[in-house]
């Protein structure tokens, strides 16, 4: 479980303790707490793109809700408790087993010889179901193996030999674009019954509602349309496992009632949301600057001023113009509610607020807010920082470097990329870009910058490393990238990249560092491609 965000770990532990407490005491309120924890865990897993686990949690949640009843119906019967425990055991076991695969551990950059220690995380099994010798199965197996997965190919009439649930099962039909035959549907149902938490992909599904619905009923999580080739499937699997530690959601509560604050904070905590409360709205700007909330829960009526007045003032500050503000009040006058929203609020909830509804509204607002911020800073294809944000990050890294500090900047460009697009199509070209992005993220440190500078060009920045060491590191990535198989419908292809490098103290500003790295990249291209050039300035350069 160590690769899951802390909020998921906390919710899973709370869920397990809550059920143990309920079995011991049989108290209705504890059963309610258990269900709230389960709802919060479901939401967290959904954000982490783990639909198999989400489905298992939803089924358990539905089972628990069916046993809600009244207070005098608790404790529930032994049969009902066993039904819950059986499903809970599957979820907890899968959470403990689930690890994020990586193509390679982060490299150790402080080795005096410049040789990075390399280890591989435990491979994650992916089962491919197809007829014998299907070219898609061969291509996917080759590329999945490179990225640290453990592909296993079986035929439609076979079952995997290992009982451990695979991360994903990919179904490849015999004939592209036709409805899956009854035997295939039966095979999918059998595997779904055996592996309830695995992710199921059905490839080459015809674009008609009947085919999609039948496959979904059988257990498919994703129906990949006909025409979407192997590169798209690989992209989805990389998305599935590309989990990062997300910052816990932060909510600032502006409320003068201690009772209301306790109720709100308890509800948010159950769903893995951090919170901070103030009872004086005059402290809002100071606390918000320090706490950096993702949303504000604002009481409508407080000493000194109203929530609407506070929100109107908050909107005058550019940094907070888009920050979600959710009003909490016993106000039932629709006119007043509409006016409050018109003057800067995003949502109006009437007290007392159902804790599940409160948490759902908060999470929805925060997700949209973070998505807005993310989309403005990141490239949509790779998830890396975009051009402008990459330059800004280099500027920050340069400012953070102490006198005599080290910072290396490199520009990377995929060789002959236009030929790839023209020969194999843009989806394959996109996958080549994504594969390099994923390789760079996997090989570099969390403190390093990896950005998509534009098209097939990447910008990376490495602090606290000398230029020669950085060149050796990037050169190893270059060699490995050249061996990476990029899948397409007819097989696989291999691609190379060229790189230019510049560093402090040879170049002292962001613009000169990037320009020098770009000049070195051009030299690498002119010299035959698939190589790295370090830009050392001539006497008199800055």
C-alpha cells in the first residue's frame, strides 16, 4: 500500500478499524461512520483511475446501504455481516497488494563514479486474451515488458494460471470491428467473476450502443473503439498506473459556531480532506495566504460582516478570483441565495448539511478548480509542464541555486519525427512522445524538471549535478529510449533522440541557458542525430 497517497492509506485504515469496532459493539452510529469512510475511499480510488477497486467499493457500499434500516435493526445479522466482510476483505487485500509499477527506480545521482544504481519494482501482470499469434498481442507484450509489466498471453478458451489478480486484462477480438461473439462474452464474464478488481479493456469495439452495453454488462471497464490501435491501448495502461502522490485537498472554514465547525471538519476528515477553521473573517486573507486552500466554506452570517461581503472582497484579489466559495447557512430565502451566488459564491448549502453531500460538493468544486489550474500549466498529451510553465520553473530553479550552485538544462528532440507521423500516423507519433515523457519521468528525480517545450521537443532541468554527470545520465536514457519498442498495428518501431546541454556557471540567465542548450541540440542534429552535445562557451561568452 506504500505507493498510494496518504489520504487513501488513512481511509483504508479507518475503514478497517470502523468495521472491527462495529462488529464488537453493533452500534448504528458506528455503522454510519463505516459507510461514510467507504464512500470517501470510493471517491479517492476513482480519482486514482482504479475502476476495478472502485467497482468493488461501490458494490460493498450498496450492500451496506441495504442493511442501513433503523437503529433497532442493528447489529445486523451474522449472514449480513459475513457478506460485508467477504467484500471488504477483497478490497483491503487488493489495496495491500497494489503497487505502482515503474520502468525503473529513480536514479541515484550522488554516485561519485556517475553510475546510477538501478533496481526494478515488482512487475505488474497484464493478461492479453486473443487468438494464438495475434500481431497486436505480440506488439503489446513487447512494449509492456519494456515498461516493467509482466505480460501473459492466453487464448479465449483458457484461464490464467496465477490466481493473483492482474492489473489489467486486455481482450483482442479475432475480427476487428465486429460485435464480440457469445463465447467471448462468456469468457469475459468468467474472468470478471474471478478477478473483480482488475481493469478490463475490450479492443476494437464497433461504435454501436448494443455492443458497448453488452460488454459493459459482462464486466468491461473500457471499450476501445475500432480504429484505435495498439498505441492508444498502451497509453491507457500507462495512465492507469501513472499515479502520483496528490496533495491532500485543503478547505478553509470561515464559521463562528464551534459546533458547526466540529461537524464540518468531522465530515471532511472522513473523506480524506484536510481543513482549517477561523471564527473571524478578518483573518481570512492572512490565513489563506499561509494555508493555500482549495476551497472555502463560508458562513453567511458572522460578526463584523456577512459571508457575501467577505466573498466580494476576496474576488478583488486576482489570486482568489477562481477559488471556490461554498456558502453555508440556514437561509431558506431563494432570492437571498441567488443574490449570494451572484455576488461571487459558487454553491449554496443549507444547514444542517448531509455529510456525504457536503463532502461530494467540496470534492467536485476542488477537482474542477485543480483541473483548471492544471490545464493552464500542463501539456494535455503528456501531463508534463507546458512551454511557458517550463520556462517559469527553470527561472525558479535558477533563482533557488545558491552562489556556486549547480543547474543543468537540456533540450531534447525526437529524431525524424515527421517521418514517423507520415509513415505510421499521428496516434503512433503521439505514443512515441508519451513514451519518452514517461521514460524521462521514470528515470529522473522528483526534484528535476521535465517539460514538453513544443511538438516533439522536451526541456529538462537538473539541479545539484555537474554537467558531465548529467550528460552521462541523459546519454543512458538516450540509449534505453533507442531500444524501446513502440507498438503499432503491423508490429513495432524504434526511435532515437538528440540532445543539447548547457549549465551554470557557463550561462547565468534562463534565456541564455535555454538558448545555449538549443544551440547544442542543433549541433547534435547537424552531426548526425542520436547524440548529446554539451555547450561549452568560448572565451567572453556569458
